[in-house]
C-alpha cells in the first residue's frame, strides 16, 4: 500500500466518521460535544487536503492502471468524486462559517446537506483509492512541477 494515499484516505474517512458522530451529538442535545467533534472533523479534512495537495504538487497523481476498457468508467467516476469533494469543501466552509458567526438557523438548514455530501465524498474517495492502489496497480505518476516545467 502506498503510504501518502493511505494516510490521506484515512483522514478523509476519519472526517466523515466524526461528522456522523457530530450529527448524532447535536440530535441528542450535546451542543458542546457537537462543536468539538465537528471542529475535529474539519481539521481531519484539512489534514487530508494538505497531504493530497502536497503530494499532487511534489510527487504527482497516479493514473488509472486497471483494464483499459474500465478507464472511461473510472474517469467518469473520478469526475463525480471531484465534483462531490469540491462541493463538500465549499459547503463545509460555509457551514462552519455560519456556526462560528452564530447564524444557527441557517447552519441547521445547511448542516445536514453538507454532511450527506461529505459522506458521499468519503465513500467515493475510498473507492478511488481502492481502484488506484488496491484492486489494480496504479498507473504512471508525474509531479505537477515536472509537468509544468517540462523536466
């Protein structure tokens, strides 16, 4: 198993698990525990992003190494995952901002939507990880810096 993708995938899964616990805590009326858990979820997601972005810039991303006839399906799935992840990150920032600004009425409306998007982001992220590193050997990896500078 590749180290950095495994660690980053762990943190995205951890963030989704913490979001689930945080949701449960607010449902049962434990607002302080909800807040701490959701902050931990956000930190976990941020750690994922830092690892992922650093790896993308300095090492690169791996291409799909599975059967050629599955590559189009993988690519479409990856695009769906990227859309979810981007939407989830934006929704997450908005949801956290609303909470910190104490705009609780709006936070309550958007929070469940954000959570569901994040759950699907984590699930599809794990599936991308499995397809790239576990089920099939990963394809070629090129760093963004090398690609930009042409070295």
